[in-house]
C-alpha cells in the first residue's frame, strides 16, 4: 500500500483489529426472517412455514434465534406455527420489521469480532436484490436494524481502489453474505462469476484488485481464493455458499458432479482444480473434501440450485439441506466426520429450494463476544 494511503488504512476495520470470524466459532445468535412473500414459493408456500419451524426448533436448542416478522399479526401467526411444532421457546426473540423477502444471509449485516473477541462491529453493505429483482428497499434496511438491535457500531463499506483510497463519489459497495466464505484466519473464497461478471453486476467500478483490497481492509482477509463459477439454477449468479465452504482453517468441502453430461460437471471440475492450486494466508495447501451433488431438482421445467454446501454451522449443530437423494447420506456422513462434536441435522429442502435458497441463504450468525 502506498505511503500516502497508510493513514487512511488505519480507519478500516482490519487495521483496528477486527476480522470476520469463521462460522464454526461461537455464536451469540442466529438471525432469520419469517416467510411471507408467497411468490418466492409459488404453490408451495404453506409447507415452507413448517420447514422454518423445524429449523428454528433445532437452532433454539443451541443458541438464541432472532426472528424478524413483518407485523404484529405475522408474529402471532409465527407463534402459533412454532407452538404447534414445539419450536417456540424463550430462546426465540421477535423483531417487528417489514421486509421484502427472507434471505438474511444477503440482506443482513455481517458481524465482525474485535481484538480478544471482546467487541462487535457490523458491516452494512448495500443490498440490491442480486442486481436482479425490484423489491428490495425494505430488505436494504435490515442490516442496519440488526446492528442497532445488537447494540453495535455500523460501518458502511465504500468502493476502494487498489491503493486503499475511497471512491470520490463515495459509492457504497454491494455485497451479499452468500458470495463469500471465510476461514477466520485471513482467507476468503468467492467466485469470479458473482463479483467480476457483467451479468447481474453489483459494482461496475470494482475490479479484482479492488475487491481484494476490500476483503483485506474490511474482513481482515488479505488472501483471496477465486473460484470460477457457481451451479446451474442459482439466480444469484455464482454464490460460493452453494459450491465450496470452509470447515476448518485449512479444510474445505467442495461439490463435485460425477455425471459428465450434467450442466455442473465442467464448472465444478474447474473449481476443484483451482482449489488444488490455492494457498491460505499462511501459505498452506487446502485439504479438500469432495461431496457429490444430488440429482437435479427440477420444478416446472427449471433446474433449482440444490446443493449440500448450503449447510449452516450453529453452536452445537450443523443443519444440512437434504433432497431425498442417495447422496444425502454421503453428505451427512461426511459432515459428521468433519464436525464430530456437533449434531448433524438433516432438513428436507425439496420444497424450500423452489425459493432458490436453502439453510445458509436464510441465516446470518451473530458471533459471541467475550468467549
């Protein structure tokens, strides 16, 4: 970094000792939003409420669930469903905020931990519904509301150039939580398809170097592993949480497609090749655990982004999407070996995935402090 920008660099979270912790590190809570937008699940909305209840029941046994509901009436209805599913407990905390949709991973803030894990900071990126949908103005406010409820300071990341200088027009960065994954030790994984493509382009003025500067300055992740592309059916255009996830500082699981005729075969094979050549921030090679994709899940002629990589790591459990597929057992057994101290909880997601998202997409962790 140029000397002239050294002073400015001290203003960024990483220079102040903040970092984005790995998902397996202790949580204070998990944030969710109760479903209400029926168009996300045409003709399948009613079963989704019970899927959510099952998710909340399992999460609330291990950590607080901060549940966003759009109104008092919505809260009352959610309480009835949760009660019937034996999922309502003192560990479920309701927040009445209007939202457009429920994909909290992408619309919510991203929490950072400070030095000695003693404090929190919230990154509130701009949200524009994956540069695809018009209904996002309410969701764009969710991140700041989450941070306020958690009682933490909010930082709005702005576009920076390769020398660490903010853009003159102070353009706020658009970034979704599902587009990145971190090991908590300085390494981040993302995809070129999501961040560098002209399709569904989030930040036209940012190139690879600008993103890498952003990740170093704001997430404390100076090492970036760029995969090529995501899976078929993903309307986010390449989110990494459907393909490759850290499960320890030097270990990733990555999805593979054994069927050479599949649309995902070449893309996932290319990603695997990049992972084999990748290094972490401490120059270590990755241990790569391969998990086969489920058979294609198709609804009304459209392939959906069904993937076991969209699991969520909670304090005492790992919630895993399953699809009534033979490879469900492979995925569950693999994750059980990787997380021997956590309960592995299968969540049937055949209906849920019709909304183009699964367990990781709907959740956002709030790290514990003072642990």
